C-alpha cells in the first residue's frame, strides 16, 4: 500500500453493506453514490482514498436513518480470528504489551492514520492520528474507531474494565449511542479518536482466557470475511438459475482464476461455496415451506429428487424428510 496516499482497504466497508441489508436496504445505491460498487469490496487487495470511504460511511448512516450506525457496527464485530489480535494475545503477558503489539502491527498496514498508545502519568491514551485533514466531519468514522478501540480494550481487560473510568474523545459525540454516556464523551478535532483510561490498567495481566484465537487459524465457527462476502453474492443471485463458476467470477468482478486463488487461500473453492449456499437454501425451504422434495430439488438445480436427497444426506447426515420432521414435527411430505 503506497505510503504517500491515505488509503483504506475496500473490504473494511463490508460490515456497512451487511448492516444496511439487515435493515432491508439495498447497499448498492450507497456504494454507487461515491463511485464504488459492493462487489469491489470482495477483493481484499483493493484500496480506496480514505475520503471516499469516509463519505461512504456518512452516507450509509444517513441511508439507514441511524446516526449511531458506525458505533453499533463496531460493537457487533466478531474479533475472533483477527490475525493482529491473535498475534497480540499469543505474545503479550500484560494489557499494555497487548495494546502495544496491536498498535505496532496495525501501523504496518495503515497509510491513512497512525494508531498510538501514550502513557502520561496516571492516564493512558489509545487513539488514532490521521495523516490527512478531512474535508468533511468524520463523525461516523470516529464513532466506529472509538467503538472498535473500546472492544479491543474490553477484550484485553475482560470483566475488570470499568467504562466510567474511560473518557472518549471524537469529532462528533452525537454519533455515539447512549451506552457511551458513561465514558464522558467529549468533542475533539478532526485528527482522530481518543480513549483515555487509567494507566494502571496497562500493567494488568492479560488473562489466559483471552487466548481463544490461534495465530494459524480462526476458530472452526469463524468464516473469513471474504468467504462470507462471496456467499452473500451467491445468495443474492441464487434465484437466477444454475450459477456456474464463470457466473460467480463475473458477479464479483474477478477472473475465474483469481477468484479460485482467493478462495483456495481460505481452504475452499467456488463449487463448494455454491453448495454451501444451496444447502443453506434447502434447509430454509424445508423448514419454512410446505413445498415437496421434488419441487425443492428442481428449484435448487438438481436433476431429480433422488440426487437432491443424496446431496442433502451427505451434507447433513440425514434425509431432507427427516430434517423437515425435526423442524416441523411429524408432518408427512410428498416426494
């Protein structure tokens, strides 16, 4: 990533797309409003100027009608599996070491801001200093970063974190939801967020229970963001007929070879992910509709009910009829 340009990874905008969709909104107009596309966020190597991303998150909050959108997205992020945090948890013995490792690692991949941890007598500050002067008020960006910083601090301190001893400083405190009121929100400038807390917290031992993440792999229940995003695209187009590998590559604006390489790096492939979505759809149709097995098989692209039943049994260790009985009770199903 060039160091002379303030860039951010487009993939960081994926949670906003998910949040909009959860609210029943199409995220594509919000992306196109700043010259982006949702599909472009599937490429983990693609970056965009930080002001484009800043405008996008402001527009997303407006589209959702939720001034707390970014802070709520940050609070809902699953930190399990983050390599930066896994590294910090594996190497650190105190909260201070944990935060220092996080900050130093984060700065190796950032060009739009510098993360820092400062110790000043009885107070410590975890914050961000932008490498540029924002042309618009970065209210949502600051709220997101404050929420993320708080989640990281809470992960390190566990139950010993007292929010009333934290002071949060952002460019626009009105972008912080009510749960931040205990943290004495203050209005700062546009240079970045700050979390100020007792410096004694830095010397607290890092609890062994925080080591729930390994350096080499995410937990078995954690699906990489790129794979999750690819599945979302497949879901969105699953009703348009039998999807081929070429179709999927076109939908995410990649060559088929590049898409295969990205998925292979996560231990999967295009056909496997299509089948994950197909089986997910099968479970939904079996549990929420009264369609026959034959009808569901046809809708999912199987040549006949027998092929669907064999595929479902391989995936779930039970026949579709058995799955439906468990979901609906002992209702009969016409094949």
